[in-house]
C-alpha cells in the first residue's frame, strides 16, 4: 500500500507539472488579461463573543437598499470574493457588499483550537451581521466552509431567516457526510490519507514554529480547481493559501467530521436560495449540493459542468449573475421590481 500510494502521488505531481508546462508553452495561448486593480473597501473590526478580532470590509452604498454578506472557505480569505463584489456593485451600486475573514484566517485574529469550529463560525457571522447590517434586508452567501457557517447560524438563530436574512447562497458546500468523500482517490487510499493528515498537519505546525513556511503546491490546487481553470485564478488562490498558517489548517481540520446540519436548513424553508456546484468538485461533490437544494423549497440549483471546488472563480460571470438574480428576487420579490441592466448579462 505504501509503495502504491507513493507511486500515485508521484504520478499526480508529474501530471500537474506537465499540465503547467503545456499551459506555459502553448503557442496559441492568449496573453493573460490585465489584472483588476485591488478592491478598496471600508475596513473595520468586529469582535467576536470570545474576543477574536475579525477583519471586515464593506463596499458600496451607505446606507444601502440591501446588504450582501459573503463568507469564504477553509484556509482561504475574503480576497477570493473580489470578482463577485465587483460584479454585484457594477450591477447594483445601491447595494452594500460585505466580506470578512473567519477567525484564524486572512487578517483576522487567531483562535484557540477548542473554538476553531463551524459552530463558533456561526456565532461569528451573527456578530458580523449585527455590526454591518443593523437594519434592512440581508442576503448571505458562503463558499465551502462559509456555506457551512450559514447553516450553523441557521441552527443557532433560526429566527433571523425570513425576517432579517431574506436570501441565502450556498456555493460548493455540504450539509454533512464529509468523512465519506474520497477527494477523487480510491476509497482505501483516501482513508489512509485522512488518517495521516492530522499527523502531517501537526508536523507542519512544528515546522512553522521553527520558521519554515507551510508548503502549498500543485497537488493542493488540483484538489480545488479543474484542469481547465485560469492559471491567474490558481495563482491568486495559491497566494491566499500560502498566507494561511499551519496552525489554522491543523486547528480547523477536525470540525468537518462533526458537521451535520441538513436539519438546520429547515430555517430557510421560506427563504429564496441559490445552490451552486461544479460537477468536478472533489472536496464537496455535487451530490452534497443536491442534498442542500432538495432541503430548500425555494432554491435554484445550478451545476456547472467541468468546474471544480472553486466554482465561483472558474465560472465567475455566471455565478455572479445568479447571485445578482437571488438578490433581486429576495429584496424585491414583487412584480414592481425594476429590471436591472448590467455588463454581467452580456
């Protein structure tokens, strides 16, 4: 088993390197587009119930007609919502769009291990909503662990949904059963990898404490992107992943086994929702999104063929259009809702 696992890993590394070479040397490859200028929001700090300082950024109108709050995924940061922030505000400058970094992630403060849980992230989201949207309708959206955070909030504060929170988007996420996911590997290999992962994470923590940075490479990206992903999106995501500490990776690793919140979705039964998945997602397979969609009577379920876990980057314009449509439906549910013309509809 050890030999076959090492061989498989070597083959995966070689395949990733070959793919990178093909992208780099392809003669007909179009020149990369100019990167968009960095987003500049209104930065603020929101303190959690247990004293962790969360980095929050607000963009757009003040006061707004509605507020959209976006939560990112595990080992990532709010920077990876930049495309959706731009798209939403181009279409609806009357909105306020808010992003924030989870505890232990991005520019937010660190957390103790006993509080590195999806349960605590749900409480953190409640504090963010109280601070950034004290009044008016709110639409929440979450990618991966961010979607699980919304479910934890629904479990803890069901009264918020349908009253303050009038719409919810779940992007590349799961309501439970993550221990059974094989990450695209044969099941016996996946079980072995998952048993070894906590040991490897602790080794990375010790290396980090000794001054060695956590290693992030092609294999990490292969888990979350499809083979056809834009190299610029992959590079930007790798940069964010490298900035996440080994301590955070290790601290949050166990919380996914405990995540089982399909029943919490009952709080959203009367709320318009969007469920988005890529059918090549190795971390939260499309079947997990289907379970969420089936539990939400008012949900639109969108599956993007060939897209991986980072579907909001790989299919950015399409995901943004659907998110905008959710906001329109949730905020202006009656027939007098004004039509919106946007470059996103092109």
